[in-house]
């Protein structure tokens, strides 16, 4: 379905042509003077030069050709040559009714769907999930849903950090604590126990303890590095421990991402691509891309136009160990082989930008990915506390995700209990739903690349540009629709009617922007613009609500029209929040 802006633009193009001017000047935008008009066209100003004519005269010529318009009810030429436009209320109602019937609420699917891989989440196994991983999960999930909504095949991959030094540290610490375990007995040839030798709680304590200890004790560090090396070269007992670490961690991660309503299609990780490394390294050497530099194997990726130095991509350390660059390149080898994606988007902290510049250049230059594969890095900013520094617990430690969510939920629960008289159990369930919306909306409403301040009080407020405000609006609509049905009416199949007052028309025009906004959000990969949009819709609805007696309207036709408009507004809002990755409760 065409967008409303498209339809108005086409109307203007016809008028320009009919008046003898080139249609390229017929560009229409939203009005920047909403007090005067809804849309505007400044094309007469641009055409004035080409036609050596006063802009106002051109504008008047155009306006003369718009008198019969179905789509516009008013077109005015104003000084110095603007054309102010208002949409015909009947036309607007027709547009909305068509939208309500259309698949995807009038959003067109991609004609040639693409296979898009999304690399997001990126938690490190055996380390607690912390708020740093929160942004990647929230932003990535939303982007995944948006791209999928447009009809593409999207594969979300968590890309676990499950290989390397942290594993060596855990193995070393475990051996120090429980040397009698069979994993450390080199003579042992039997089957290793099925039960893991630790719980998730222990595992999360082991890693930081070992990591801190290794920083102080060189011998211990050496041991952990050696354990890492042995693990990577296939040591049987260490492999078995690694598998335990994976099982325990991954089920904990699944639980946490489940709470966040973040859902990955693939649970692959760095370890999965180790098998591609040897052949990839051979290829890089054979084709002359890689060379040794102070013992390390590297690929140069600097380009002449660089204004900052881009160091070579590190393939192997002097001791032969693989690095972060190596696993990301090998992951590309695997992705090409298994999925041959058209595009891969990485949602990763913006501090890793250089790494991705190196990896992308190397992958393209060496043919690891086909030339037409689009590799896109979407770097996000830091989530800061109110002090402007990276978010910490009150005690100054790294905030764990679970605790952060709990804090938000409790704040939400307080507010819900203060406000309403629902029983505690329902209030608790609602606080979970609204709390998640508060966190996600608080994050997504900021442009991803910017740092932002995580402010519990602001995010959980029912007023202002917040998740709870949006949900509150949806719940309000639901409640009106329920009451309408409870009084014996059917809300199905009703038609939206032409608006009879300003606030109603404003809501209609806001709702009508849906397909246009989705296309912009999709093209720019900009969930924050979706937030800005639903905030506008919610505001337009609430203004309409405050100025209108909806259920008390005596004219049954008019009332039915209101109800139809509410239904569509609800659908638009709920579709949008689903694309952002959260949902609305039944009541609040
Ligand atoms: N595990 C990494 C980290 O915590 C993020 C992984 C991002 N994705 C990737 N393909 N490198 O920093």
C-alpha cells in the first residue's frame, strides 16, 4: 500500500505537470507550521529560478489545479511561495480503512527478500550477564523484528564468547579446588561424570576469583594460559569441563534472555568456528595475503584514504594462538558456507569499531566473503548511571542484569500499587511486563550510537516519553473497547468516518503515517524513530481522549467511527511495541 505522503506527492506532481511545470519540484513534506497546515510543498520556490517567475505566481498556478483534488481539501499559496496543504477528511478515513484491511497494516514487504544475519547479544560464557550486554540484546532484538517484518529472512546469532582464556582460568581454578576430579587425572580413560562439578552460582564466582588471582600471580596466569592451550588442542578432560561450563552457562543465559524476551535463532559461538581456522590460515598464506610481522601472522588492511592508522588484522599470535580477529573471520567463513547471507549486521559496543573495520576489510580483501555481501557494524553507546559514568551497582560493582531488572520491577510494582486496586499477584505480573517495557523503551528511544543515562525514576514514570506511558495509553484504549463490547455492541467490521474535529483528525493523520515510518525505521535501522512515532501517536490519542466523550457519544454512527479509529490506533501501537520487543498488559 502506498504511503499517505506518496499519495499527496503524486497529486502534487499531477498539478505541477498540469500547470506546465516539471514534476520534480512537487516534493511534499510534513508541515513545519502545524497551526497552518498539515503538509506543505516548497517546490514553487525551487522552480522560480528555473522558470524565471515569481514563486508566488507559480504556487498560485499549482493551487488552481488542485481545486478538484480528492485527496486534499485545501491548498493555499502563501508568501513567498509556499503551498500549504490539508488532507481531505474523507480521503483520510478511506486511507485508514484500507490500512485496517491491508496485510501488515499497509507496510509493503520487500519485493526481493534478503537473507540478513544479525550478530547480537554476544555474552561471554561463564561470566555473569551484565548491563553492557543488555543494549546489544535489546537493540538487536528490535532490529531483527523490524527487518523480518519487512519480509526478509533474518537469522539472529548470539555469537557466544565461549573460547579462550576465561575457560583456561576456570579450569585452573577448578583444579586448584578439586584436584581429585577425574578431569585432571591424565591416566583416566573412563567416562566423565554427567553432572557438572559446579553450579551456575559457583561458576560465576570462580571466574572473577581466578581472573583477579591471575593478575597478581604470574605462575598461575601461565598455568591458565597453558590450560587454554591444552583445551584448544583437544585435551580430553578439559574438553569435558568446557562442555559442562557450556551446558550450565547456556541454560542460565537462555533463562535470562527469555526474561528479556530476546530470542536467538542460532546459539553459535567462537568455539564452533575453530574448525575453520587451519584451512583459512593456509588460504591466507597461500594467496599471499598474510605475512609474518615480529612472529605474528597478520594481514595488512590499511588504506590510502585512512586518516587514522588502521593496524593489520591479527591472524595468529607468535605462539600460534588464534585471536578475536581470527574467530570473527572464521565465523564469516562459516556464515558464507552455511547461510550465504546478503547482509550481516553486528550490534556491538561502539568501542569495538576498529576491530570491525579490520575484520571487514580483511574479509573483503581476501575473498572470505563475496564482494556483494554487505557487512554492517552498528556500534552502540554506553549505558551510564546518573553520574554520567558507566552504570554500576550502589556499591560500585558491575550491575548484573537480573538485579537491574529486579530493581526496575520493584519500582514499577510500587507505582502500580500506589495507583490502583488490583490484587498483589496481578500487580506483580503487570510490574514485570511494564518493567521490561520501561527498560527497553528507555534504551531504544535513544539513538543507538549515543551514550545514555539509565534513570530508573524517569524510565518508570507513567508520564512523558516512557515505556509505561505508551503501555498506559494502550491499556486505556483496550479498556474503552472492552466497555463498548460489554454494553452489547460489536466492534468488528466498523468503519472509520471522516473526522469532525481537529484532535480527531490529528490522531487519524498520525495513525496514517505508520507504513511510511516503518519504511524509514527499516531503511535507516533506527528503532529510536519508531519510539518517537509511537510517542506522537500516544499523545495524539490522549488529546483526542481528553477532548471527546467516546462511549457517551449519542450518535451511534459517530461512536462506531470512534471505535474503529481506536481499534486501528491500538493495532498500530501494539505492532510497534512488538517490533520494539515488548508487549502491553491487559490492565494497569
Ligand atoms: N563477546 C564479545 C564481548 O563481550 C562481543 C561479541 C560481538 N560479536 C562479534 N562477532 N565479535 O565483547
